């Protein structure tokens, strides 16, 4: 067994993030989703969007979003249709199943419990993570 106390803080944070991600991915898989699929359903919260816009909103290339949409459509979470105003564009919409699945995940506290059930002071951890992220982003903006 590793002596976690000897690990650098950055290494601890990276391992913790991966473990939380693994549990979150298991929750998503239980709903028939991948992380990319969840991010796509999230991006559709603002309403129907083109494939190009969804790719940009989820930080992937258009060719990368296609297999995600293929799976979401196959599983009944989204619908793709040609834009009647411009037949070259494909518009993606969440289906009622996609809406229910997304809402259930967003209103569930399961993702929070992955962390909060295991730490002594979840609010302090949250505040420190926000401070860390804000600090790193501020450093990046300054360069």
C-alpha cells in the first residue's frame, strides 16, 4: 500500500480527481451515458443546437461529437434533424428521455455524495478548490 502521506499535494489531488471521475462515470453508465454524452446533454440545456455549436460547447472537434451523438440518438436521448432553413445544418434536440435523464442527474446529490461522504469538511474543501482553480486561471490570464 502506498504511503499517501508522503505524496506531493498535486499528486494527491490528481489521484483524488481520477477516483471521483471513475465513480461519476459509473453513475453515468448506470443511466446509459458517458461523460461526453452528459456534457452534450448539458450543452443542450439552452435548447436545440447545431452539431457544430455542440462540438464547440463541449470543447471537441465536429468529427469527435458525431459518435457521441450517434450513441445518444441510438439510446433515445437526442434527436437530430436537418435544419429546414439550411439543409446542410443538423440540429440536435434533447428528447423527453434525454430531458428526464439529465434532470435526474442534476437533481440527484449522488455526485456530491461521492465527495461529501468521504471528507470531514466538504464546504472547506469546496472553498479551497474554488480558490485553487481561480488562482490558476488568474495566473494563466496574466501570462
